[in-house]
């Protein structure tokens, strides 16, 4: 069950027409949908060069290996061309990867990986509970004190996720760019659950209506690279192809923070794109996946990886029964946030821990636009508070982030009492 507010005045269709009109238009045929049958697809990049050379290479690879081009585009941030090929049924993906890796026409080659958002359902509020009092994470992070110092005004945060309800009362005006990278994803953009929930935690407006986000005046780039499974579910999946397009777009659009409330296996191309983002001074925050094999991109050097904390009971809560691998944590159990159609509900998972830390990064950037990703990482770590571990109550290497302490430290201000 969800708690509902009066219907929004602006129709979602109008929001889509105004904001999503420049969204990418993937191929219409089912055979060309990048999220379908990716187990038989590979992703190739070519080094920087003229488009005519890239086109020639593609034709040669198609002929030599009997590949079929699914989609191709230019990675602006790397200056490279990326092509998704479909492997013929009489060949295996590992064999094609091995052969293309040795081909001088190819810059890089990889299979397409799958990533999952990091969320689970939570309890539901009773109709009589005031929204603000239900945001226990705000007290844990000391947001009331932090917002006296900064609100994230003007900082551009890219939420690489599902779509977002652009006309939710708490999100209206917070979304400055909305772009779709999923075939036919625009059809469900404003009714997608996970991205709406993550964006609410990060940037819900302080407007006396519902909840307040960690950075209530941040500017959100809602980049749909994931799709709900099944439709209408809280859970969603993404792949190397859609994520690469979204990250490249975020860099080109001047994002200052990249939020990944998702996790999966190591991915070489995404790793290079995230490295390019970090090199441009973009802070990158990612949810911990719960084990070393599925904690990418949180495991990448320079990325701020965030575990989920049970702020109601204390201690670090394992995600989906797995042990956390991150050393920073934020509240991630029964987090009240926005859902489509002017509603609110509770969620759990490191998806929402990551969103809170992306919000803290936005607060720090507002006060010091020249701050580097490494400096943000250091500030958050040195002001975080150690918390008990989950195994036998022993001391833990995991620390709980503190928004006010990080801001005060960056400004040389007094305490947060």
C-alpha cells in the first residue's frame, strides 16, 4: 500500500512531451532491442578516428565473423566508436570475444554484462503518521543542521536508473534533464518505481508537502538505463550497453555527481567511462552489491561505495543476505520516499544509501565547486562514525556517514549540535 496526495496539476503526458522530446530513439524491431537476448551480443570499441574508418571497420568485422550490427554510437567522452554486434547461432560468445580481442581492427571487446538495482520492499506507513517524522534517516545524517549550511542548489546530479515521475509534487522542478536509453522506455518513464524512489531520497523538495531529500535544491538528470522486471516492480535491471550510453551522456551534460543505485560484475568499458568522469572532476557514488563479484562500480578506485545501514536497530545490514564489502554506510532500511502518482512508500536496500551519499556530495560541491572527487571521499570518510559490525557485535571497519559533520569540516565551521 502507498500513501497518496492529491493528483498533480500537470499531466505526465505533458511532462514527457516537454522533457523527453530529445530522448534517444532505439531501433523499433524486436531483434534490435539492446536489452533482449544480450547473452548473444558483444560490445566493440574502435580507437578515435574518422567516422568513415569506423564504418569500414564495422563492415569488415561483419563480413569476417558473420556478425550483425545491432546498434552503434559515438562515445563522446572517450572519442571512440562503440558497436554492439549479435553473434551468429553457430558461434559462441567466448570464442568471438577471444578472436576479436586479437583482431587489430578492434580497440576493445567484451560481452554485455547485466546489473541490478539494489532495493527491497519495506514496511508501509499508517495514514495518520506525519511524513517528516517517518524520515529516520534524516536524523541519522543530521540533515536539519546540514541544510542550514547547504541544500545542493544548482549542483547537477545524474541518476542513472529507471525513469522518474517528473510531476510528483516533491520532484516537480527538480528534474532538469530526462533522457531514455531503453527501447520503448519512454512508454513507462514517469511510472517507473525505482528511479522515482531514488530521486526522492536524493532531491525531494523542501516544500511542506511530503518528504525532504538530502539535497533538496539539486538539479537532477533522470537518465533511464534500467527497466523494471516485471513491469511495475520495484526491482530493475540494466546492461553494459544502456549504462554506457547513459554515463557518456551524463558526462557531456555537465553532471557533477553520478549516482549508481545498482551493482553487477566488473565491466571494462563502463570502468573506462567512469574513469573519464572522475578525471573530469565528477564525483561517483555507487551502491554496494554485497559481494566482491557483484560490487561494480562501487569497487572501482575513486568511486565512493556505500553499504546499507539498519538505522533503526544499529549495525550494518547485509544486502540480500550477503556480507557488505564497502567501508562506508548510510541508512537503508525502511526509507520513506517518493513513488509514482503523487505517492510515498518505504524501501530498503543500498540503492537508497547510495542516493543519500550522492546528496551529501551535492551539498559539499555547492559550498566548494572546485572540490575534487578524492577530496569529497576524504571528507565523508574522516567525518563518518564507526558502527558495530553484523558478526557477533564485533568492532567494524564500516562507518556511518554524517552530512552535517562533512559539511562543517569542509567549511571549517563549528559543530552540528
